C-alpha cells in the first residue's frame, strides 16, 4: 500500500452528492438529475462513479423533498438500490450541503462534495481528492482556462488578463471533516459560490488538484449529446 493510500485508509470517507437542480435551463419538466443518459438517470451514473472508488465512501444524497418520490420510483425501475442515505435539501446550495453534513455522525474523516449532475467524474479523480485532502486538509478539483479571458469593469471597459493564472473550478471538493464542520458553522454569505469559498472564508487554505475537461456539469440541452 502506498503512503497516500495508507493516509486515506486511516480515515472514514464520506461523499455528499448535491442534486437540487430543476429542469428550467434544460427546458425540461423533469429535474435534470433524473434525465436519461445512456439508459440510466444522470444521478445514477454519478453515484456509480463514487461506488467504484476503493474503499467506497459513505454516500449522502441531498435531494429536494419534492423529488424524493421520483428518485425512489427511478431506483425501482432501474433496480438500483445503492447503500446511501437520502436527506432533504435546503433552499440554497449552502444549506443543502449543511443538511448533508448534519447527516454524518462521525467526528473525523474526509468528506467530498460533488454535483449530482457531474456524471463523468472519474473514480481516479475522486480517489486523488481523498488522498490530497488526507495530506493537506483540502482538495478542490479544477482545470486550466483554455480560452482568452478579459475582465470587465463596472463601466463596461475590458482588459485582457493572463489566463494561465485562472482555473475553472469543478467538483469533487474534498476536505477534512473536522475543518469542514467548523467552516459551516458560519452564517451564509452571498459570495459562497461553492464549498471552497466557505472554507476560505473560515481561514483554511485551499489545495487545487487537476480535474478533467470531460467532468462537465450538465446544465443545458447542449450538454447532453
């Protein structure tokens, strides 16, 4: 066993999968996490990626209360009964993650937070995030910006910036559980766009790890093909 795997093996592993999206931007009456992809709901693909990690983390699925029955019906249709706990989401992502965190009874370990509509994340990226968080306390998946970038001021003027200094942030975002609990004791702020921003606000350093361009968040109809 490598030192990195030994570090992970010494911790209990958890994954909070947040699936609170609607079908509005997908122009669908069905919540986007339930749309079919290669014969299975998008959310099922996502969960299967986490179950493929060794050792597999304990999964907490966060869903809006309105979607619980739909998810249960889909699981029956696809004979999919994963060993996960399902909890109700909140009105914002911050509150949904906090609800998922409250479902974890352990006091220490590693916790990954992932978008339910990122079904193409590889088990290797998930594993790497746990390994990095075990060493540094955090692991935030990202990819370099490919396109040219310009910054626009309040008056509409723009200026070119060095794209090599920018990263597009993805999930999973993985942290030491004790630090994560501490960070989420704060009040929600408008600038909390993801878990990394909550941790940073609490004063904890953020470690970036390499993601993959195919690890997209399915948001609009153009993403499905």
